[in-house]
C-alpha cells in the first residue's frame, strides 16, 4: 500500500522521544506492566516496549517484550492507531504470565488511559 506507515516507523526510537513520554506522559500501573502514555495529536501513534534488568535475565526480558508486542498487535486498529505515544514497561510477573493474562491487563490499562 503506497503511503501506508510501516510498522517500524510506528516505534519510539530516540532518547528524546522516551524522555518526553516519561516527563509529560501519564502513568497507569498494573500488576504485570506499566503504561506511560502521551497524547500527540499532530503525530500518528507510536509505541515502545521496555523491560529492565529487574524483570530477570535476558531470556525473561525478551519473553516479556514479546508478550507485550503480541498483545498490542492483537488489539483492534482503532485502539492501536490512536494519536498517542505509548511506552509499555514490563514488570517481573510479565515474563512468567500467560499471553491471555497479559492481553487482559493491557486491555484494562488502555480503558483506564481514556478515562
């Protein structure tokens, strides 16, 4: 599709983007993850997935980020494509939780994002 935004361009890449979201965004905490969200009406939605060393060794951090990516990908496009910059931060329980639990909590956090 010409003119379509590629998935790679829908990510937060640079440090200044993360700093802006962390400083000006709203945090919503759950038991498996934290969502930091910043409305950006002039830009299309962007997303990033973060797992610190507190989550565990590299294998667990990578699994947590994979679960977050897959849960976000399964959401309807009308929710995914909102004009917001979002950073999903995995907590230690995310790496050992099943995909269904991660998806449920992500949907609940997104509902609280709108409120």
